[in-house]
C-alpha cells in the first residue's frame, strides 16, 4: 500500500524547548490513526 501521509525529520521547538525532535511517521492507505490527549493539549493544532 502507498503512503497517504508522510512526515520526515519533523522537529517542533517552543520557547527554546524541543517538543518533538526529528520524528518520521507515515500513514498507509487504509490505516486509521487516533491522537489521544487531555483537553487543551493541542491535538487539533
């Protein structure tokens, strides 16, 4: 199956703090993923 979403070496830094550091991730056709977290954690961001 082919990738429908792919991220490579993604980093996120806020106020000098690394929140995500060089993450690579992909979603293949037909796969389902869920992002879980508390209210106000920035899931939709």
